[in-house]
C-alpha cells in the first residue's frame, strides 16, 4: 500500500474531559488492532487539549502525531491571547494553517497566513496549508498542501475523487510541495476511493474524526 497521511481536525470541539474519553477509546482500538506503518495519523486538537493529549500519547506510546489548528503570526511576546509557535512546539509537531473557516470567520489574509507559516517553520513545526482552489497562494516552505473545496466542508457532499485528484495534481506541479491531501466530507465509506487516485496522498477529516470508532474505521479503510 502507499504511504498516507490521515489528519483529524476536531475544530472547536471537545473540552479536556471529552478529549480524554476519546483518547481512551481510540487507544484501546489501536492497542488491539495495530495501525500499519504506512499510515501516519495526525490529530489536530484545540489548544486546551494539547497538553493532556500529549501526556496520554507519550504515556501509552500511541502512534499519533499531535497538531494544532492555528498558530500566532507573531513570535512569543506581548500579543494577548495568541499561542506562539514555540509554545505549540513543546507539545505538538504539526499545525494546520489557512483553514477556510479561519479565512472566513477570523478574516485571516494571505499576508497573515504567510507570517504564521514563517513562525511555524522557524520553530520546527510541520505545516499543513489549506487552500480552497488552485488560485490561492501557497507559501513555498509548507510541508503539505490540503485542498478543501468550501462546498464540501461539513456538508456531506464530498468532491469526486477524480476531480480532487486532478486538482491536487495541478497543485503539486505548480507548488512542488511533495505531499498533497484532500479534505471535505471524508468518511470511512469514501476514503478508499480518494486514496486510490493519483496525488491524493492523504485526507483531512473533520466531522468523521469526532467519534473515535468512526475515525479508527476510517484509518482501517485507508490501509486496504
Ligand atoms: P469535514 O471537515 O470532514 O467535516 O467536511 C473537513 C475540514 O474542514 O477539514
């Protein structure tokens, strides 16, 4: 099988108590059915969950890399309410930057997002950079590009695998970023169809990552 990246994005869901419950169920599933080495799992959680989940992953040796869903465009300093890349790096190794919900609801611009990428890379974080189409600028330092058509996010109306594949092929050629993934209504039922198309090197999963058994099934179906 090919190597794939499965990224869970909890968005603004799960306080610490729910997060611990999720980890307990997911951890039991992983211990009884080990995940193939070809699948890299990245779990992107709210800032408040990073520390407790980092502790659980370390204590239980779970094969999960931890990520944040945003990072400050500024370094550590007098920026009230911001989470700097250095702070995130103490607990996590990945960060999602440029998700369309942040562009839409938080007004994040390409300029601000480029500064976020700079901060993240300066601190050694791996960056998953989300774009809604082929016209959106991609900073050259990012590690993974996520194509997420807005009409498919959280709607249950996924893009067709062949269309997603052709868009990701265009993005990969234009940006030279080696890893390109698809996001938008990915489920255990459709993940296999996406992953068997060219240049869909992984998936970004919102709703279907919230339930540990569903997310585990999705990962199992990624390894077929
Ligand atoms: P969804 O979200 O899987 O719920 O459509 C995807 C995303 O926004 O990353």
